C-alpha cells in the first residue's frame, strides 16, 4: 500500500502547485483590473478651459478668402472676396464690393474668382449694387467647391468700439512687391487693428460701416474683417487716402440683409455657438457613456478573475490540507511500530534464566535490559552476575518486520545464538524466532511475532 500513498501524495502535491499557479495567474489581472478601474473613474472630460474652443484661427479665416480678378486683355483690376454658405457644405456663393466688379458689369472686363494660380471659376453676378446706398456684389459659380470655407457671420450690432479686428485680402501694395504672388491662400495679407467707431456713414453714403485702423488698400476691397473669435463682422470697402489708419468696412448686418433677400444661406454666429454647445454636450455625454462602458468592462474582469482566484485558491487550500493529512497518517504508520498491517504483535520472551517464561510486548518503544532501575525496562537484581547496569536494548522495526538488538557497552557482552559477540553500539538485525543471551546462556531471550 506504500506506493498508493506516494501516488496520492504526488497527485495532491501537483494539484496544490497547479492550483496555486492558476490562483496567482487570476490574482494578477484581478489587481490590474482594479487599478485600471480606479484610473478610469478618475478620467475627466476635457473641455476648452477658456470657453473659446469655438473660435476660428487666422488660418481658418484665410480658407474663406478668394482673389477676384478682372481683365479686358490690356488692363487688370482686382480685389478680394469671401465665401458664404451652410456649415460643413461646399460653397457656391462669394461676396465682394460692388465697385470690385463694376468694370465687368458696366464695361467689357472678364471676371474670374481665383483659388490659386491655376484654379479659377468664371462666376455669375447674381446681385450688384454700387451707389450711395450700398457697395456690394454676390457672385455664384456653376458648381459648389470645397476649395474654400464659408465665413461665420456675427451680428454687427453687438460689436463695441475698442474690439480688435483682423483684415484679410490681396492688397495691391503688397502684391506689387511680392515676386511670389500667385493668388493662392499663401499670397494673402493679414493685418490687425482696433475698431474705433461703429455705425459710421462715410461722406455721401447711407450704408453703415466700422471705422478701424487695420491696414487696407486697393486690392483689399471686398475682403472680410474678422473679430478676435474669427467671426465675420464687416466687408472692407474703402480708406482715407491721406492716412492709412482710418479705414472703413461695411457692417455685417448690411451684408446679411442682402443675403436674406436673395435667399442665400449663411452661417449665423449664434447658430454656430448653439451647435458648438450642443456638440460639446454631445461629446460630454459620449465621454460619460464610454467611461460607463469601461467601468462595466473592468468590473466584469474583476468579478471573473476574483471568482477564478477564489476557486483556485480553495482548490490549493484543499490540496494542501489533504496532503498534510496524508503525510500525517503515513508518518503515524511508520512510528507506531506496534501496529502491524497483518495484525501480529511483536514481543520478547525470556527462555532461560531469572525471568524464564516471562513475555514482554514491544509496543513501539525501545526496550532496555540491565540492572539500572531508572533506565531499564527489564530490570535484573543488583547482584545478578554478568549483567551490566545498562546491558543492551532492543526495538521492533515495523517496516522490515525485524528486531534491532544493540549492546550498550556491557562488561560481559551480548551474544547471538551462533556464539557471536555484539560490538558495542552496532545494531544487529534479528528475525522473528531468533535468540540472544546476556554474558552466558544462563539468561537467554527470544524475539518473535504472533
């Protein structure tokens, strides 16, 4: 049965090792998932901290401006313009001053809208007015284009003196000095200034303008004027010839009035801001939804790995306990030598001498023969000849089913049946039925089992 115990112990040991490894493999992702869950819960939605995430950059604004050129084959005239239309849609309409296209409307000059040196469109003039009441023209190309973006138009009545402004266009003074000019976005000139007055009516005119000091000159005509957020607030129309710091731009409300009359769609800054706020709110809700999804994902991982850990840890504990029990039981079987698998008991029988006929059961402890009352199991009287104080000792080895006899340094020796004298301290193995004597044949003992 010994091999069965060993197999059981090996199986239990392997089970303990495997389940312990699996428990650790579950514990590690469990702890990682808990850490990740904490990180996810700490994630914050990042919104524009200065509340200007909606603002357009100068680069954004430049993508709305076009170069407008007129020619009769001999002479060249030009100005600037800007795109209008719906948000996130290709544009088909462009606005400029009426005086920019005058030579086309009242003369024989060809009219073109340039997007770069090689790309242009020949537009149709769908609105034209150049008089004391307005200086504005609306151009339409055959097919919508994505080469420019529409401006976002702010209510000009909200503009206050002192606000900064930016003018973008193609001034002739710069173009004449620029050898790289090619009518593209890179050839645009960007100037900045401050609104000095609002609702100004230039001499002899009835339309309202902003007075500002952003530099504009011939070529800037028809180009846009933007506020610090990149919203369109005016259309550059003229400047004083005796100074470069007093210039005028038609206010945006004059422009939108004409756009509405002609059923031309444009982007209102209030609508744009509402859309922006809705988008931010939608982004925030989407962010929270993603966080909830991540939290649930991590919680599911934690629950799953925690269950695995508990299961494998329980198996490991069970294997460990079972292994300990088997080891204890196996160990007891070894040390409790008096209990034999075949039910037989070991004993020592005195066959000759003082204790002839006396039988002593060997119950698992070493038995000592001699005259010392404190250390011996079988005690001879003090005057017994040939018997030492601690003559010899014997015990039963249940594993080999044999008896182990040892002389403890007696004076007259311990002898086997064949007359051989035992060496002090050297164990001698005796099989059941064997005999030995102390000093001489007077005191003889036999070991046996039954």
